[in-house]
C-alpha cells in the first residue's frame, strides 16, 4: 500500500492536481480493496463516501500507475537470465461480461475471463506477467503472441510448462 501511495503521489505531482476527494493513501487502499478483495464499485463508493464514477477513475489511475512501471518481456529477460530455469503457466482472470462478448468466454473454464501468461522462478516467485488477452485464447497461442517462446530460446533458458505448451 505504501508503494502504491508513493506512485499515486508522484503522479499527482506530475499532473499538478490541486485537490482530490481522497488523499493518495486512501486512493491506494480503495484500489487495493477492489483488486485484492473484488469489492464492487458501489460497495467502495458507499464505504469511502464518494461517487461510483470517482471510484472508477481512482481505480483506473492506480492500475495505470502500476502498469507504467511493470517491466516488458525484454526487461524481464535480463533478470531471468540469471535463473537456472523458469516456469511458464497461463491463468484465466475472471471478468464480468455479457454473453455477447464471445472472445472473452473460455470454453475450458465455462466463464468469461482474460488470459494472462506468467513467468516465475523455480521457487514460484513472480518474474513477469503478460498483457491480458481474451479468455478464449489458448495458452500456447497467447505465449506465441507475446513472443515468450522466442525470448526464452534467445536467452538459452530452460522452461517448465504444462501440456498446454
């Protein structure tokens, strides 16, 4: 929470924000409550005493602040090269969509979601996560789309993965 508060404070200074309904520390708490616990915008709006549109904007700002400092695959490969091997796996992040959004529907999981590929070290420590793709995307297709296989081959790294790859 302290880290996100620092990122939000720096962003507010950069854009020259003069006044906000919540201080950066409360905005960080709001965003983390949504991301970690899945609290809805309406619940957060009631709990923090602000409007739903403000909750949406604050969460979006926090996610943008965090994604701005996330490493690219190329940057992550510099760190990963020092490992003996890495573990690659895909996961489906559940989302709330309607039936018309067929690209987001995962037939395997029978729900709507976003496909994210994750690289970890042998101890399970997080190293890199890919940008999200629609849930109907197969793990191997997603890995190829992000260039994970080529990056690992270029780095000469061994990779453990499940049968989907």
